[in-house]
C-alpha cells in the first residue's frame, strides 16, 4: 500500500534525498524529471505539484511496480 500523499517520503524522493532504485525506464524518467524540476524550482508549490504527479502515477500503476512501491514504505 502506498504512503499517503502527505508523507515525507514523497518530498524526499522528489528532492533526491531518497534514492528510488528501479530497472524500469518509466519510473527512472519520472524520478529524474522530478529531481530536475525540483532543482530548478524548489518552491513549495512546485514540490506539491511534483508530489501529486508522482503519487498519482504510483497509485495508478502500483501493481506494475511492486519493487519500487516497497521502497516508498
């Protein structure tokens, strides 16, 4: 089960503080893009937008990425 969107793990992944290891290009592109966007604009509004985007992705495809989801818990 995914952590709630308000849990700190999401900000940590978006900011690059927590590495999310994956062999899936889709996940790696999402994480890398989020880190790059955070680097350009670390404002609270941007961080929240990135977190919502990432949380929505994992909510939709949770069953396709069990190894990645387990790293978020």
